[in-house]
C-alpha cells in the first residue's frame, strides 16, 4: 500500500511538473519529454532533467510525465501529459530529449504478445510508427533530437524483467531510424547497469536511483556538448 501511495504521489507531482512552459525559463534551449524515467526524484530536484541542467550549467524545461505513453487515446489526460507527443510545446529549442514506449509495452500488453504494439511504436524496418513519427516532427522544428533508451534491470527481482527482449527490439529499431539523420541521436543505456548491481535503481527495480539519474544525465550532457 505504501508503495502504491508513493507511486500515485509521484504521478501527481509529475503531472504538475508537466505544466512547465518556455515562459517560465525563456532562456532555456533544451526541452525534455517522456515518462517516469525523466520524472523520478523530481520532488527533490534530482530527476534526470534537473541533473542535466546542473551538468550543463543551463536551464532545462521538463514536461515528462509519469505513466505517459507514446500511444494514448484519452483526450483530457493525454493533453495533461500522459500522451508523450502532446507534451511538446513550441519554443526556441536547440535540443529536445525524448524517451518513451516502455509503458506502452509494460502497461499496454503486459510484456506478452507485444508484437503488434511494438510494430505500432516502430516498424520492423525502423522507418514508421509512433516513435519515428514523433522524432520526425520534432526534427522538423530545427532542433537536434535525442531519443534515450531505458535502463536495463539489474537481473534480480524486477517486475519488468520479462520485457527485456521487447525493449531491446524497440531500441534497435529506433537506433536504425536515428542512423538516417545526423541531427537525431540515439543514446543506449543497455550497458549502464552491471549485472546484479542494485545501486542504479530504486527499490522497485524499475526507476532510476539518484545515482542512475545522474549517470543518465551524464550521457545526455556528453552528447549535447559533443554536438554543439
């Protein structure tokens, strides 16, 4: 029960965080959209975007929302942030950081018989689907775009362990799509968590610990700094 209440509170807080707009930091040139990987520890200002801002020494707008999906049809909650493409707001962005798709697989099909959902997210050839469509739209703004993959489980006691193969296929397809455009960057986290190392995750074995968030932010910062 305590864990459920904690998760619900995190969802409420991340929905409020999704209200961030360019007007609140007009000098910001980096936008983050996505799901809970980008919102965890936001209450203590140690979510990935917070740490990215500190590592780069510049503001970052975070509109990511816990439990958000790439494919989400309900209009009101989708507009409030649960639909990742609808999190985007126009602005003077030089960089847009995106993650997502994991909740579509985990919540949408329970990591079983996910072929159809996976193909809707990104086709087998990596060229069509909800994720390529979003990345194409974001690149059309002129910003450089980063799609960041997911943390892998430490191999112990994780409720998403059975999603490993689907997640790997999804990211391989996105990487294939990103390879067609030098302004589109794919960052893999597949090698970030050593087997059996629990320190990169929170107790739920899904979301990043502060250490994990800091490591993700470091990879994002390195990509941004190397391509300016």
